[in-house]
């Protein structure tokens, strides 16, 4: 593909379905973007959406925002790219988003070429890679085994820009991709058009959270324009500005190493990057370098069923109970474990108002005059989890302890029923790197004319 002088990407928000301003989108489109590209998922919400195949964001929000984006893109004659559709980028989540696109296109009365890319990895394919020694640990600290893969109910891999470029090459107007590297979703179009990959990927990493790299930050529209030796960032909304501080800070976001970032088939070197203010609202970025790895690895993300969860939410305001809470919770935990033995129940207490977020890492010593308690129980069946959760909440409600003053009840419940069944509980089973024969080997692209 012949190199273009400049390529502008519009990223409407940090996660599709999380919102963006109408004024920001309108102004952003007036700047002449060549593509709209947006990320729609993450592992940040945990393994539940991967294991269950349920969507992270409601169909209502996804459809509403996709309709605005597809309409704007169609009028401008540019493509729309969505990565990690549905939250975890599984096949059912891709299919769900594709169905929304079909509905939107029919409602708008337009015609376009739709492409979708699956990122699901067959368990047997991953097991063969394990047997061949072609799977490496990423952040787990333990090897991936065939036994773990047999327990895995959902397995995807993060695609790079190459499968998306293949869909663009085939003339796709809307691309719904499964699990994908967030920066690759945004970098794909510029790379396909001939932009320097290092610049495109670095720009993609900053743009993937939308206007989080602007001041004031928000889930909103952000634009990036790639030139021959630099790129320019600018927010869509006239009420925001890009600053050296906001852009450089987001360039460091989610990085263990501020100067090096690995991705599918490459390593980014950001040690020579420069950030320069350009006017009041733009920032110029240059200096990223990239090197290809000898072998191409993709990151696996797998989930397995780990039980069923029930929770109870309660408030505590009695000062004597707050003073004695640590010992009481341990007593209640021990009694519940003994009560249900030999059945196993996993009991976790979250105390909000004191160490609820940071747990043992909390440094503040202050305790408020009231506490929020979440009783969290996981067991092999929903019935057992519910039974244990209610045994704990009911027992603690009327629990007697030294210096007790209030005999009427220790807990205040905001909901009835007080014990809520959350259903299947999943945990990550795979978070490893798998060698592939090519960047597109495990990411099939499908097309449909609408």
C-alpha cells in the first residue's frame, strides 16, 4: 500500500458503550478522519465475561453508539473498526455484536460490507502447542498444562493488526473483531495505508482510552493523525485539550516498563520518545521505534468454572461491633466452615470504610463510624453457596459478643432478599503466550454484504 502523507484516526471512547459526546463526535468528524476505530473490551473486569460469554456492556448501549458511528462513517465514506467485541472478544460476543450491526444497517437503509474476525482458540490447538513446547508463561508464574486446558471453557487469543488489515484489504466497511490488542485495533488502518508501524502502534496505545489522554479526561472522542515521522493528538470536544502532561502520562499507562512494550510479533522501544505542545489543544509525539520478534506469539486468555457465588451486602454502624469486627468475622468464618464440612465453602469478607479496597496494602489507620460489609461465598453449587451465605449473614445478624449493647440486630440490609445469587464464578486458567505459524493463522475473517 502506497504511503499516505497523513492518516487521521477517530477513537470515539475508551470502551464502546461507555459513551461519548455528540458535539465531540460532530467536531471530530469535521476534521476528516480516515477511519473510526474503537476498543470494546479488556481483562480488567475479570474472567467472568470470558467464561460466560455474556456481554460486558448492554446491547442497548452498544447498539445506540454503533448506530451513531456507522451512520457518521457511512456519510463520510470511511470504515468502522471494533476490537474485542462484547468485552472478552469470544465468538458468541462477536456474533452478538454482528447481529446488532445487521439490525442497525437495516434500520438505516444503507448497504455496506461487513467483516467479522473470530479470536477463539480450539482447545486441541492450544494443547498441541503445549506438547510442542510452543507456549510460554506470560504473567501467571506457572506453566500452562493440558489438564488446565481440559478445564477451560473459553479460550481466546489477542490478535495484532494483521487480521484487521486483511479485512480492510478485502474492502470491509465495518469490522467486528474478537479479542484484539487495543493498540492494534487503532493502528491497523494507518499501517494498512503505509504508516510507520511504530508510530501507529504508539498512537494506538494512547488513543485506546479515548479522551483519557486529554484535559479534562473523559470517555470521549480523541483523534490522532500519523505523519511520516510523528503523530498529532487532539480531542474531539472543543471543551478539552491535549497537553504534554496528559499525553505523556497516558503513554505510560498500564506499562510495567515505561520504555518497552511487547505486542504480537514485535517489541516497542519508547526510550527516545518526545512530546511537544502544538498550539493550545494538540500534542506532537515522535521517536517510537519497533523491532520484530524472531517468532510470532499471541497472548492466550482462558477461563474455567471455579464454582458458584452468593453475596450479602450489609451496613454496620454499632461502635462496639465495629471495634470487635475482626475477631467476630473470623469466629463466624470458622463456624460456617465447620457447619458445612465436609463440603467446602470459600468465604471472603470485604469491609468498606476500612481496607475494603486496598486490603492488607492499606496504609491509612482511620476507621469510619460505619462500615459496609460484603459477605462473599463461593461453593461447588449455587445451593450450597446460598446456604452458606445466609448462614453467615443470619448468624452475624444476631451474634452475641462481649460488650454487646444492641440485641436487636448487628447488620442493616439494604436489599430484600438479603442474600443474592450471582451464578457461575470463573477464574483465569490461561494467561500465556502461544507461538503461531502466521499473524492470521488462528484469526479467520468472514464477510457479508449487507
